[in-house]
């Protein structure tokens, strides 16, 4: 699969220091690609460089088409109704009304076209911005912290939009701290720490090097479950959230131990895949304060 965006040995320097150094990675076309990193790792710097808002000291960024970068602070005239904003964008881009209709459907914004932009929730405003990018026929859409300020319903709606965009062949780059949700929509991931790439590739490839998670069990009798698991040599602890089983205990062995003795109603991992990837490759170094943010 060809690359929609490629960063090659990118270095950005401002105020006497390198914000990112020799960053190289590619984003395959038609995928959703996550960029993970602690505050100050250089995520937003890369997005601004892609949008030509800041110059490169060295290296290059190439793309197969115009990338629309939507930052968390992106805004539109608050007094305009959504349908007026879309119509203005349609005229500016020379797009058809059919294109607008597709964008409205894709982003699920048909229910509030008459509402003024300033009265939209954060999630609604985010989807309107994405719709404008679709009207402009942007093949590459970049979202910087798109879930900031969204309630769970808003996050669900946004994730559905991302899934629809990917199915339609669009390429999406996303920077977000909403780690638990990213793993359900992303094909690839790049991790940054202190302005350098620490891991990059398909999610399955990067995930193969992270630790196996523990499990949280919801049972009919947590105390009995802990006793049975302990007798079987499996490390288990009763917590307020349920029975925590250590990563060393494989789930099939846990299920076999409890079968016929304790009802097992639910099993979940104690940490999401992207949280484990983040901890290994993208968390801030313990020796460094993140007060000086690399934006």
C-alpha cells in the first residue's frame, strides 16, 4: 500500500532547540494512523509542519494530496448556521450539492443543519469541520486531540465518522490521549518521546512487543473465585472493580478453574492495548519534567 503522507528525517527547530529530530515515518493511504506521545513530545509540531505553519530545519514531508489539519482550537463563525457554513465551503471549492449531501451523511450532522455554529457542542463542531474537509475533497484529514471536551456519546459519534472515512478510502492521522478508543479504529501507530520516533508500524506489529495485560473478572462470588484461582496456582486479588488476575495467568486456565464452581459474567483487560503501547514507547521520561512543552 502506497504512502499518503511521508515524513523523512524531519527536524524542526525553534527558539534555539530542536522540537522534533530526524523524525521518519509513513502513513499508508486509506488508513487511520495514530501519533502518540506525552505532552511536549512533538505531536502538534509535526501537524503544524504538515500544514506548512512552521518551517523545517531539515528533512521533508510529502503527501499524495492536500492535507486538511484540524486543530483542537479550530473554530468557525459562531453566528452562521451549519448549512450556511457548508454552502460557503461548497462555493469556495466549486463542489456539487451531492458532495455536500455525502459529507452531511458521512459526518452525521443532518440533525442540526439549521443550528448556529456557536450553539453546537464540541463534538458537533468537530464533525462539521470534518464535513468541510470532505467538501474540499481532502484525501488526508489530520485531527489534533479531536476528543477533547467530548462526552462519551460525542466520542462514539466521532469514532463512527473515522470508521466511515477509512471505509471510503480517506487517510486519517490522529493525535489523541483517548487511548482506549483509538485501538478500535487505527491501523497503524507512531510513538514519539522527546521529539524522536520510538516505535512505528502496523498496530499488530507494535503491539507484539508490549506486555501481556492482566484481567478483571466480574463473578458471582469474588471471594470463592480468588480462593479457587489461588489453589490452582494463579495469582488473583479481590478489588472493588472485581477479581484482578495477573498477566502471568492465561485466560483459558482461569475459565477452566472457575467452570462449574463460580459464574463468570465478564472478563476485561486491566489496561487497553494503546495504553500499554503508550507506557512503553510514548510516556514522558521519568527524569524529565513535562512543564516545558514541545508544541
